[in-house]
């Protein structure tokens, strides 16, 4: 039994082409598979790129539906069962607005992990994905033409942005939702659940570049510019205690926790961007 399971795992790894940037068993190809299964009403979990039990169950359900061997392995027959959606892998063709399929879903997943989420993981290269693609191309020093060709695919294989120094925890609270997939979208920061009105501190010295209401869903928002092209963002505040242009020091009180904007309860949404790319703040927090 163990031998057969090992063979099946090896086959899955080969068929789904694990990339060098896979982390914790997470791959863009598995994410694309999950999007295809979700579109057929077979998968209701998070689009996380992990071949977990829910994804395996959905694969077997698809195999039963089309009358092929129910082994949970994504082989050629299973890919054909996904239809035109699974025809192209990322890199097989030049991608532009209007394309849809496996390769587009893989592109969306890779863009999100590089700090340029495009909304819903749906395998459709629409306006949001086009905008995210162009932002990534500019960030990577490529021509921002909205066409994902070989140069863009190569850039997506390179390392991601990171915070180059330590940051203070902005509020005394545990970590709730983390940086990464959430449902069929991507969460570009950390949620720190805290009581309404809890003190929010600047994570590092810098200059305030925004302090006010944000129409994009962040509610009352503070953005601070730091050295080496880093910006920290403090969202859903109930009160703002600094103004634009003010210089702040690490640990200084800048506002209060709230639930403004698109928030379901009091918490601080803490986001870090470097040269415009959203990065995971957790490794930098002290």
C-alpha cells in the first residue's frame, strides 16, 4: 500500500510539474486545478495550491462523473475531463486580455504570491488580472504591455520581494488571517484582531504619506513611507492620530483599532509593500 501511494505521489508531482518556487507543497498548477474543479462545482475549499484531502476528493469526484479510473491522480484522462480549460500550461502561449484557462489561473496565483493579487482566482484574464500583470511587469523592469510571454514567466520564477529589516508589532494582538490565499482570493496582509479602540503603533520610523479615508475598502487608513522603498499600511482604524507629512518614530501611537471600511469586526489590517509589491509582514515582525 505504501509503495502504491508513493508511486501515485511521484506521478502527481510529475504531472503537475512542481516548480522551483513551490513552498510548503504549494504550486500554481495545483491552484489552477482547484479553480477548474471549483468551476465544475466539485471543489469548495480555498484556492491554496496545496494537494490536500479536499482537492483529492474533488479529483475523484470528477473521475467518477466522467467514468474513468477513480485513483485521485491527475493524469492525461483527468486533464481531458476538465475540457478546454486544461489545454494550456503556463508558458505554452502568449497570454493577454480575453484568454481563459489553466495557464491564466496559474498566472493569477503566481502574481498574487509575488505581491500583485488580481481579485478572484477564476482563470479569466480580465481587467483586474491585466492591471496586476502590468504592475508586476513594471516592478520586474519589463515592458508593461499586459502580455504574459516568456520574459514574464521567467520573472515569475524569480524570488519574491521581502522586508529588508525588522518591524515592531503594530498592535498587541494575536495573528488572525495571514498573508496568502483566503477562499478564492488572496489576502495581501495580516489581520490582527484587537479590541475596538486598542492603540496602534508605527512599526518603524518614517514619514506619513496618507492619513484619512480610503475608498478602496480599507476604511480609515494610515500609510507610512520607510527607507529602502518600504511602506506600511494600517487599515480599518476607528481614529487617526497623525497627519500627512508628519515624521513618526518606531513605537509611536498613530491611531486606534476599528472596523471601518470593508471589515466585519474590530481588527487591524496590517500590510507591507516594497516598491509596490505586497509582501508577507510576519517574518519581519519582532
